[in-house]
């Protein structure tokens, strides 16, 4: 690279690095504010002050409050890498592996995800917001795992996978609502959803997978009972 080209590239590189640093500070400031307030409705002034940037900077870098909130869930982009590392075999095992990874995000940052799920479950929330926080490709992912379970011979091919997936969604949302309302602890979420999933799968199971699902249900039941006794 010539000296002229190099000198022209360096300021650009510094500007990009500075922009990336400001974006990171804004996202972290938003994360802390939401944890403190329990509300996704950020004050841009408070956000700018916490991130130590001008009030115009969040708008310039993100465009809107909503884009900042969505940036908070970008860590979920590592989901696929973690999912592949689990090396689960078969659609049913992959479903429970995926569930564990997703719920670890919640266990690691319960205050942040309580605010997010409060917004998702709010009757006044727009479908657009829900779609942004739970993207359509999520449905395709879960449907793919259920279809794999059918192909594996673990679920009956006569079962309507769309209906089964809706049941799974109801179990998940119902458990999250219970948690948001303070009726269960964060440690109870996974075994509660897992028990519900195994109950749904057991009703759709073939002879090949029935006993395995029964044992898995008993494991979740034992964990739930243990948490109940501890509480």
C-alpha cells in the first residue's frame, strides 16, 4: 500500500473504530437502564448520559429506540454456533438442546429478559414488535426439528406439526407469563417448559420414543419437585 493510500485509510479506520465503540457503549447503557427500570421504553436522554455520548448519537447510529432494543438481543446470533456444538442427535434431542441454550440467555440476564418478555406478552404490544423480538425464522427452525423427529420415526407422521408447534408455543409463553408475574423463579422455567414439551411429545410419540420421553418427563418432574421443596 502506498503512503498516500495508507494515510487515507487510517482516518477512516479510526472513525469506524470510534463508531463501533460508541455503538457498544450505547447498547451496554441500554442494557443497564432496562435492567434498572424493567422497561423497554428507554429515555434517550438518560441513555445518552449513561453512554457518555451526545443525545443525537443514538439516533445517528441506530435510527430509533426500537433498533437499540433489538441490538440488545444480538448475542442470540451465537445461538447457531452453540447449537451445533451440542452435537444432539435427532429432532427431539435437538429441541431440548435448543431450549437449554435459549433459556441460558434468560438465566444469565433475567432482569433484561423479564423486561423483553413483559413487552412481548403485553396485550397492547404490536404484532410488529413481537415479530421483531421473535422473528419468523424461529417458527421455521422449530418446525424443522419436529419434522426431523417425524423423519427419525420418533413422532407419528399423522400428527399435525403446526398444531404441535402451537402447543409448544403455548407452553413456553404460559411459563414465561408465570415467571414475569413472579409466580415462579428463573430456575423453574426450563423444567416447567421441558415437562410440558415431553407431555406434548408423548401424546404424539411412536413406540420407538415413548419410553425415552417418559423417562425425560420424570427427570423434569423430579427437578420441579426439588425446586418446589427448596422453595
